[in-house]
C-alpha cells in the first residue's frame, strides 16, 4: 500500500475537531497509542533509515506491526510503501525482532483522534510536551492541498517530514523516549 501524507504543525485540536465534525467527518479512533520502533543494529536511526518496523498498541490492547519503506517527498506531502499486520502478541513479536538481530531503538506514547471524510484520513496527534499536529492522508499531493484548504490551514506549517524529524527539529524533544 502506498501512503501519501503531510503534517500540519501547531494546530488547535479543539478547533480541528469542531471543523471536522461540522463537515460530517466520521470519528473512527480516540485512543492513546504506545509505539515501539525496531531496526537494524549499529545504525544511528536518524530518520534516513531505508526501512523500519513498528509495533503500535492502542488503549484497547489491539496491536499492529508495520513495515515502512523509504520516504519519497512530493512538495508538502510524502509517500512511502507500508505493510500492516494485526498481531495478537506484541511481546512475542518484539522478541522475535530482537532474535533476528534488530534492536528496539525508540518508544513513544501519544493520544490520537482519527477521522475519515471523503477520501481523506485525518489523525490529530498529541505527544507529551508539544503542541498537537494534524496528519492528513490522501490520494495525492493535490488531494492533500485540497484538504488543507477545506480546513482553512493554508497559513500553518505543512511538512512532509516524518514524526521523528518534526519532534526533534521543530520541538527539540527526545523522539526516542516520549512518555506521558
């Protein structure tokens, strides 16, 4: 699956929720996510990794493993190949990754509220110690720009960068260990 997305920084979470609700967007998720990141040993994990693995668990205990490939930049958005699998035992899978010679190199917790509207997915993310941001997923860069205009976010910073770069570079926080 190819994912096209952008992040809109420093948004007012209440205002975004209100706008999405007024459009008739469907809220599909409201949870705290716990995310553990795995990758090859011996590299810096500086955001330029050729691929990475993630185990993400929601507040209900549902877990998903994700492989993500290299990020391609397309203006204000980026795209990358992604493969997701539902899993029943996150600890066993984490141990298997370690046995394969990978390392657990980062842990985050964040609150997420997700909405679907037309062909877009909107993820409103709140990490500890920083303002909320809105991730918009669409079919293309043009689709992303349409969603930005629809929500009146043209004057906000839109970035195609991954969350690691956003958190480290824009907020000077330790992306490798973020906990509430």
